[in-house]
């Protein structure tokens, strides 16, 4: 199909001239109009593949034409012609949605190339837009499921915070309660998100690597820095920087982060220039961060800085009314993924699920349904399909050990031996909860794991 181009100009002679030129190679079929009404009438009979419109016309401007066309077709190639490079109105045309503006007299080669490119790119643009739309759906407020008042509150919080251009947000809640989900929802439902959503888990990397990831570095800043690299703070400019597990930040990085948050300026490692950025900062932790502040493990000033807007997500055991709805949602998800047709969860299976207290929260529920769906036949999900609850590894909130409890460490040990013994007893007192032990020891889970490995304390 040869693409159809509508040309609108109150100077019909000029429009015809343009049409004749454009039509030469037989690449476009052109129709000319000397007033907008004729164009819109014709369009309702037969929509064009592209429109070229003059900017200044009596009674109706090219900008209004552009706006109207754009409103009904977000991907229609629209080109605006200006008589004498009137920059300001030309820019206004771009804002109204024109692809491009060209100054009269028009360079025909340029117009042909631009037109052809816009027509070729159209399917791709449409695809990108539809993917973006799906992503927005997937990550929007609507992805936060549940009818419990506390989930309603979470959604209301997301909406409120999304309206603010550059908030600092702290999300609290046990593991698996949906902190990542909420962070994404804030980003993807915000009109202020012009940049990317960038996520980093502060407990996943040793402090120095994390610092380099966050702030970036200049070539030569350290031995391995052969190229300069932008840090995630820069990458997230205009968007959202999500610092997950912020409770695991080292003291040193806590200080650096505070500096950055106060000025919204930073330097790359080894860099001299200050870089200024503007973005939404979301932090999250599943720790009792106020307790960390009381134990002086987490800087109070940083805590106040990040907790401007705070929201705590409820554990699943406190919103059990929502369990059937969530379980059913995951049944649908895995139906699709495993190409199954399990039509429901049996009342008995649901009862078993209701009776469990879900220390791993929604994530644990999701994992349980996933496993069950592997075994379920194509009718319904029954208790025998369910894995043994509690068998899927999760971290539980642990034993009642508090800072201040006494351990016995024999004298005569080297410092390393004493450290090993102290770690062993702490782990024991925490009932094996690595999370809690790491908290009490004031080190990251990763660091604790390394120490256990070194001392042969991995069971
Ligand atoms: N209200 C909810 N509606 C739908 N899905 C949910 C909800 N809450 C949690 N989930 C799902 O549960 C899983 C765990 O959620 P998420 O990763 O956001 O938890 P988290 O609080 O960040 O956990 P962690 O502290 O371990 O990082 C994800 O698959 C998420 O999509
Ligand atoms: Mg998380």
C-alpha cells in the first residue's frame, strides 16, 4: 500500500506544488486541502498515513490542527511548515505533538526522507508504546492487590507520594510484604517520572563496590577503573533511585549518602566536579530501623532524612481476609505461566492456607502456590498439591535475644577465636536466624556469611 499524505495549506497553489513534488517517485499518494474543515471531513471518510500542515492559516492555526490530529492518533506522522523560521511557534507545534517542523521553502529531499522515516518507524513506535503501557499496568497502583483497609492505605500512600515531584520515601515491613512492589508503583504511576527506575540492594555488595556503583568513578580512581563510569545516582536522574535494605549500609556509606541527600550533589570517586541530580529517593528495610538507630548502628540524622514519608506494609497474617484473593491471583499467574487450567483452589486447600501464619508473607504465599500449581491437575488445587508449609526456606523473626544479654567467652583466646566464639553464640541465641544475628553484630548478612565461612560456622 502506498501511504496517503494529506497536505493542508491555505495557499492551495503551494500545497499542489508540494503534492506534485512529493508524488514524483510514486512513493506517496497525496491529497490537498485549503482549509482544516475539509481535511477533517475527508479524514473521517479515509484516515491519512501522514499529514503536512502549514502553520499560519486564517481562522485556524497549524498548531490546533496538530493538536486535534494528535489527540485522536498518538502515532500519526505530522509535519508543520513555517513561512519564515518562526522558532517560537515552531516549538509550540512540536509541543502540540508535531514530529518535525520545516521552514519554507521546503527542501524536498529532506521532507521526503523525514516522511519516509516517520512512516517506517510508526509500527516500532506503536510497539514501544504498547510495551510501556503494559509495564505501567504491571507496575501501577493496580498491581497492589487486596481489599484490606491497610492495603487501601498503601495504595493511597502510593498515589499521594507519586504526586510529589521529589519525595524521599521510607518503606518498612517484613520480608515479602511488597516493598519492592510499592516502590515500583510509586515510580510508574507518577507524572514526575521522566527518568528510569533504578534499584540497588545495599546488602548485596561489599561497601566499596556499592560506593562505586552508587557514585560512579573517574578513570584511574582505583586500579581497575580503566574507564569512567556513571553511578546509579546519575543513571536515575529524573526518575527514581530505590535503595533496598538501607539498614545494611555501612557507617561510611551512611555518611556519604546523607551528604548527597542534603545537597543532591555528589562527586564520582576520583572526580573533582560536583554533579547535581534531581530524583525521587525511595529506601526500604525489613529491619526495625528505629532499634538500629537506638543501638547507634544507623545514623539518626540519616534516618530523619530518609523517613520524611514513611509507610509500613502489613504482614500477611494481619490481613488474612485478603489471602483468598491473593492466592487466587497467583493461581491465575501460574495458570498462564505453566499453561494450565486449574479453575480454583478447593475450600479444604484454602483452609490449610488460612491456618498458616505466613512468616515469609506474600512472597511465601506466591512460592507455595507456584509449587502447588506444578502438581495440581487441571481441575482444582487440593491440599495434597500443597507443599509442607514452612518447608520453603524463609527467614523468620527470631528468638528473644536483646543487646545487653551476656555470653561467656573463655579467656586465653586470640581475638580471632573470640570473634568466632562470639558469632557462634550469637547465632545460637538467635535460633539460627542469620538476619537477627547480623543485626545484633552490626554487620551485613553477607559479611556474616563470609565470617561464618572463614570460621567454619556454616552448617
Ligand atoms: N499486595 C500485593 N499484591 C500483589 N502482589 C504482592 C502484594 N504484596 C506482595 N506481592 C508480591 O509478593 C512478592 C514479594 O514482594 P516484594 O518483593 O515487593 O517484597 P519485599 O517487601 O520487597 O520483600 P524483601 O524485604 O524480602 O525485599 C512479589 O512477587 C510481589 O509482587
Ligand atoms: Mg524487597
